[in-house]
C-alpha cells in the first residue's frame, strides 16, 4: 500500500464569518491510498479551534506513513492518530479504498439503508440588514443555519425571520455567548421559532447547562469532539453535532451515533 499526502487550497467566493474567525479559503490535506490498482481518497480541513493546519496534519501523516505502507487496518489508524483532521483524512481514504476494492458502496459495507437527509444552508455573521438580505436571497433553501455572536443577535434573527417566515432556522453561536446572554436570548429565540441553538457557550465553560432547562433545544459542537467527551456533553445538550474532522473520521463518527 502506498500513501500520498497533498496540501490543497480552495478560495472562497466571499469571506465567511463566525464568532472570532473569518474564513476566506478552504485549506485541506488530501490522502490517497493505492495498491497499484485501487485508489482510496480522503480529505480534511482540520479543526481550527484546535489550531490544526494543513502543515500540522500533513506532518502527523508523514510521521506514520512508513508504518501504514507496511500494513494498513482500521484498528491501526485509530491507534496511531488522535481524533482530528489527519485521522479523518486517512480513515475516510481507507473507507473509500475498502469500498472500491469490494465493489460496494460504504453504506452497503455498513449494511445501512440510505434515506433522505435534511441539511442546512449557512448564513455568515453580518449586520441585521445584510443577514435579512442573505436570507431572502436563499429562498431555494428550506433550512437555514444562522451564525451569530453577541452583536445584535436578536435584531439579526428578527430581520431573517421577517425575510423568511417560511424557513426552519437554527442558530449557531460558535461559543460566542455567556450563560447570562443565553438565558436572555432563549425567550426571543422561542418567540421567533428557532429550532435549535448550537454551541452557545465556550468550551470548558458550559457546566451551568447541567441544570439548565432551555425552552429551545441546545446543541453541542465544539463541546463534543469525540467519544471521550460524549458522556459529559450528553448531560448538558439535547443534540450532538457529529463532524468527521472533529472526531477523526467515519469510524468514530459511527461510534458516536451508536452511543
């Protein structure tokens, strides 16, 4: 088995803003596994709030490449790399390789029945007026995820709801509120028909949610990256956002679903 590691960047059409961070490009590390006949590919952006970069992920993969080329297995991938983007790229490449080698899709390998899924179109942080305009321009999308911070969050939601009374709205705060702000904003979120508030509080500062009963469901993103954080997050949140970059690939993502 041969492994190749590439660094690839994709420029965005426009900057995308969330709490404390602005993305202007998607920088990825791509892993290709080949036995000379079949190639499996996987790609990852990494976890920005864990300071992962394409250079750091590539270095992790290069450090174990010689071991992987001697004999690769799903178990070895989990042992050699921690949760994060490097393991995700490698794990997904291995799943792709196994699927192509067997002539089956991944869902067939896993004996999963395919079904329709509802996803969201995300609006980046901006002024209330601009976010209302973005929402109106996104009329093709039924479900919108709204990136919010502590700057006029309710005004932004009101502008979006006025522009899209038909839409299902989810709020994603990316750790941008305090507990006091959350308690203040929840009644407004309920009034505006918000379906969920994702990651309102900072990592490591959400213990007050243990005894808080929100009128709007709360979701964990940064507060639950992998299986080791699931038990605590499950006692504080109603929903877990499983991302392959965070947990380190499809293998652990499936394990989180079963937890």
